[in-house]
C-alpha cells in the first residue's frame, strides 16, 4: 500500500498513477524549503528516486512553464531527482511543455506522464472534469468578446489597457480579466509596450468551437426580390433610416472569399427592425424564407464592419464565426473566409 503524507488531492492522484506498478514504494514525503512544492521519495526496483512535485491552481501553459523552470532549477543538483507538475487539469499544451523539458505531470482527471529510471507511465486524452466553465464564460461572454474582436482585428498591434477598453467599449476591469486569461494560455504577451496577441489562430479556433449563433434572435422573411437585390435594398433602407446593419454569413462571405452560390441572405440589424420592415414592405414568414434578419445578442458584432460593393458587411472574423453553424456549404464558406483572415496575420 502506498502512503503519501502530502495534500489530499495530490496524494490520491499520485497513488492512482503509481498503483499500476507494484514494485514502487513511497518511503517519505516532505515540503520543499525553496519554493511551494513537495519532495516525495520512492523506491523502485532497488533504486532511490526523489520526486519534486509542484502544484498549481490551474494547468494553463503560463503556469506550467513557470513550474518547469522552477523544477529544473531545483532538481539540477539532486541525484535521481525528477520534477513533476501537478494541477487540477493539465491542458494538452501544458503537457507538451512538460514533456519537452523532461518534466513529469499528473492531474486530477487522471492524465499523467511519469518517466524516470525504469518507470514509464503515460495517460492522455481524459477530458477535464472541471471543464473550466467559469473561465470560458469569462472569455466568451458578450462584453469579453468585444475585446477579442479588437485583438483579432490587428493581432500584432500592442494595445494599452485604456486604448483597448475604449476600442472595445468595455471597462478597464474587463480588459484586465481577459488579459490574465489569455496570458495564462500564452496567447497574449504583455509588457511595457502593451498587450500583443501572439497566438491569434488558437484564440480564433477555440472561439469558433464555443461560439453560439443562437444567441441572436432571427427573423425569417420572404421577398420576391432575388438575394443580391434584397441585400442592396436592405442597405439603402438602413442608410436612409440611419440604422446600423451588416450582412453576414454567405452574404458577407461572397464578398470576402467568393466560393459558393447561395439563395438566402443574412444581416444584422442594430435598430428598430419593424421600421426597416415597414420601409421595405417585408413581412415575417414561418416557412420558405430567403432573408434572415438578425437582432444581435450584442452590438459588438458590428465591430470591424466593412463597405464592399456599396453595402456594409460584418468583419471577416464575425462572418467566419457565423458561418460555423450554417447549413449546406457553410463549412466550405467558413474555411475560405478563414484563409482570407490568416492572410492578414
């Protein structure tokens, strides 16, 4: 039986990792004097090993990399010393950081990598039981998404906190929160020059996975005009009424990266949609619609609007997000739009 006199979660998880190997015995455990960590001594087939375990409150890359530096320094002069990173959940990127540095890891989900002496234990792919829902809600809440749109519009630009808050129309506290969350993921670098998004692709891909188009309220319309004519009619009406709008979905993609034919337009409306409908003579229908007017969940969807072919279209980033759930050839149009986005990065 393995008895480890260290923190309860660490003890239980370490036992689960080591119990697969019957010849391993934990002989002692004690706090590390140099930094927050715990030394665990092992006997394995007659060999003595000292594991230095560094536990962090989360397993994001920044904290993993920090732990790796500390562990490598602490075990450099320790015979048979082996550094181990521990967290509630170690992300795949953090796992790679540890393995590349020759550092082990384990988490409370059951993922682990321990490789020292004749011991080799590796488990991966176990999902996060904690799911980091709070962090994800923080990053992909409507106000936070305003910041993401600004950062993704110019990913190599260095932003000061006040400047970014003004551009995104959010509070300084909101910017500080997103700064921390993205820095922990090592997607953003912050120094005296400002905040710079250094991994825009990872951010865009995760956002696309989490994006929920259904937060918008859709109004289905049928018009006798063909799709192209309807798009210009909407643009002219909104301009005359002083109402903000932006074509999105296939309507925007056809102007960003023409790839597919489409038979239904989509557009965000930022004002009184009834006034727009009255001016155009359009009426909602329950079936057979060829127009979708979207009442946005947040006005941030209009950030980065562009004028193309005399109409307003949503930014490429917003268009890409909206296309993720489009039927038909939506994914093809999304992929083409994404390629255009990457060209600007």
